[in-house]
C-alpha cells in the first residue's frame, strides 16, 4: 500500500471526510410528493454540491445527507459495459436517433431520457470545474465520451454508481468488474503503465466505495449490496480469471475494508492455487470471498430458462442472489419460505392422524405446497417507474420503454428459504422418537411444544440427541433434500400474478432472526423464538463432527433445482490459518465443496473469545470484520442479535 493510499484510507476509516457534508434537507416533502422519481432525481442533482477527498482521483460523493427518496429500486447490476463502450454521450445520441421514428409512450420516454442525460452532463461539468487536477483531466472525456484509459473507466464507473445512489437505488452491485474493466486494464498495460500504478488506482476506487456507506439503505450498516464478482468460465468452459482479477484480490487484501465484497466464480477446473489465494482473504477475517460454483449455477439458470450465453454471464445481486446483468430485471428477494413453521404446522395439525412417517412426510409436503400458494398469492412488489433507472438496462434503451413495463429479457422473482436444517432436524426427530422408537406420543410432543418444553426437559433432550443435519447422516440429510425437492417442485411450473417465473433459494438473509421470532418451539428441541441457522447451514445449536461432515451433508441435494442462491456458511477458528498447512487445508476444503456439487460457500475466520471481548470493549476492535449473512460488516456496528448469533455459531478447526 502506497503512502498516498494510506492517507486516503485514513480519511475514510476515521470519517474525517464527513465534516464536509451538509445536513440541510434538499427538498421538502411537499415538493417531492407532487413530482415523479425522475423530477426528484433532477432536483437532487441541481442541489448537490461537489466535494473531494485530499488528492482525489475518483470523486463523486454525497454532499447532502438528507435527500428525498427517488426510484427506490435495487438489487441489480447496471449495464456498465454499455456506458464504458459508448459513454453517456453515445447513449444520448442513440436515443435521439431512435426518437426520430418513435411516437406515443416511447417518444415521451425518449424526451425524458434526453432531459435527464443533459442534467447529468451539467452536473458532471460542475464537478469538473472544482475537481483536483488528475480527476479534472479524466472528466474532460468522461462521462460523455467512452473512456480511453483505466483511470477514466474507473471514474465513469464511479459516476454510474453515484448517480444510482442519488436516485435512491438500493443495493447497487458491481457485477463482473474484472470482465468489463479488462479492456481498459490492457490499454494501460500496452502503453506502459505499471502493475503498481494500476493496483494503486484500483485501491483508490475501492476506497471510494467505502465513502457514503453510512447513508446507504440496509438492514444493518454494511448491508449495502456492493458485491463484486471475479473470475468464472466462458461459454466454452474456459477460465476468464485474469490479471485484473488478481489485482482486485490484492487490493482487497491490502485495504482490509468491507467494500467491495468479493465473490469468486469457480468450477471443478479451478486450480488449487486460486482457492489458496482466496484463503488469504478469509484468513484476514473479511468474511469473503464468497465462492460460487459455475458447474452448478450455470446449469441451474439454464434450466430456469436463461439462455446459455446469459447464464454464463451471471453476477451476484447484493448478497448471493444470482442475476444476469444488462438484460434482466429479476427481483430475487420477494418472499420467504419459513421451513420450520411449515413442519411445525404439520406436527400440530396432522401428526396425530398420521399412521406412518411416510404419511406424516406427505402432510409436510401438503403444508409446504399450501404455504407456497399463500406466498405466491401474497406477493406484492411495486416497480416505481423511473426513466433514469431504466437507462441502466439495455432493453429499455433499445425499445425506449421503462424497466417497470416488463421490457427486460428476464423478469423473474425469487423466494428465500429459511431454516432448512432446523426443519429437517425436526422431521428427523419426529421420525426417530414418534415412529421408530415410539418413545414420544404425538399428543405429548405437541403439549411439550405448546409449553416451550417447560416441564419437559428430558423429552427436549431426547429431541436434541436425534440426528442433526451437518453430520453426514442420511437419516436427516435426506429429509433436508426432501424439503428442498418439495419447495422446488411446488414452484417449478408456477408464475406470479405478472406471469414471471419464481426461483426458489436457500438464502435466509436477516430472516434467520426475523422469521424465527414468529415460530414457537420446534421438534428438533429448539426453543420458541430461538434463531435458525444462517442460510443453508446447520442449526446453531447442533453438535457437529467437523467441517467435512458439514459439506458432505449440504452437497447431497441437486442444487441446480434451487438456484436463487443461499450459501453454506461456516465459521473457521482463526488459529487454523496460523501456518501453511492450515491454509492449504482450508483451500482444499473449499475445493472439495465445489467438487462435491456445492453451489455457494462463505467462510468466516473468527475467534469466539475475541468476539466476546469486542462486546465488552468495542473501542479496542473498531476494524473487526465479520460475515453476517450475505455481506460483511464491522462487528461493533451490528445489533446485539446478530453479534450473538455469530458468536453462537460452531467454530471449526481444520486439520
């Protein structure tokens, strides 16, 4: 890390840049209520004032902290490649040309788009007038013209992100940075720019992503969607991990900040050296990279109707949800399947009449299908029309139509799946105690659950001692597969009210706490309101044999059938990383997960004693980073519920 980057990093980490901000509201509510999203966006641009970090080469930060809500869309990857190739001016000219033959709504869309782009040009010109020397030079070309250097491309990219945030778009992700930026990297290399100079520019861009994050929307600070995808395979199966991919990982490793969150696309052909490199980031306690398995994800997307070329170009929307940039308006987190609630309902309503476990399992299936029906019926999501937001989808530009019109190539929605392991454990406990051993009657079990196990300590212990998902035990693992198969089949041929396909997934997001609070005691021995496991992971109270048994349990199901994303999350004790032997063991564990058919994995290097001390003495751990669900954040900025959940998760030693 150069001295220059150290100074910039210090400004951001210490928050000294925030003193330049204004806390005066831009517009009054009465003014915004009578305007559409695009009018509000232009009004915000006109009020916003440029300011810069010392020696800034990237720029474009928020001056006003109190801004009106604009579009409010989110979880998408803008069509960065289009603007990097054409510049904003190229898109401007393209729309003007299309307007010559347009009429009606298309012409109205075009007129608004032209007005918005002219507002963007005026805004950037105001920034250029006050910009530091090197940034001013870049702004002589971008954003109107296509960039001709890596620096100019970074500035244009930053402008795209900044404008989306000014439009109140949430979870603006970075997509496949190493692919759309690679041509500009090569331009600089060919003209003799050094590796160190490109690394420094990359680090400065990464630092810019850590400015203004306190103003972004999210359940917790850090939950801001700034995910970057590196590597992967092309349509011929060739690796596209390149020199810029490696520079991005080097930059992240040096800066040790939570943004951008790194996602690595890998496959069975990925060399162990890359997993070893990824383990360096894990060792640092950053909670990433998150690994995505092309061998599972791409076939899964194709099975859902994505064309092979698009499936091979997938990125990650915010946490883990797979999304295709440029052409898709997928909304991957519309609703939540609460698996423990479904199994609990079957226990209370159907268990007493079930003559066999098979009959009970059919009742669970029926309850799950009933829940899917209810979820589909209750789906409500509103696309607030926004011409400016639409300009970051290629089909909207091509057809002069708003993204809310359904013009994009893919408009699918996704359902999360929370508490799969808890639900499978509960079914296994019912099977073992009620049907195999006949040691607990259905009536007694229901009474124990209703009373949250008060007065039923020995019964609860019997349930806790039953097989648990994560120990490579088919007795319970097959029930986890049964639940996922039912979920997948229940949605396979279904559409929402708009006719969009529904993608089932295994991600929980924050619902491992939120949904759990609404579920009473369950047959796995879990107490009422106790948290579920995070995403596609064992229950937090399970006694587990080790990390290998966990990945064996969680790779038995064909994950191409449930491909909305949702990682196996595992905590590795930080002492594992103290020598090369431990580092290679972790890398080999990740590779084994992919080879076995796992689809997504995130690792947390933690130390429970450190986390407990951080709760007592937060002033000593200002930079302590942890993986929360699909994102990394600073431990001391998390609500106590999330802190305690992370502390309660099983720490594995890899040996």
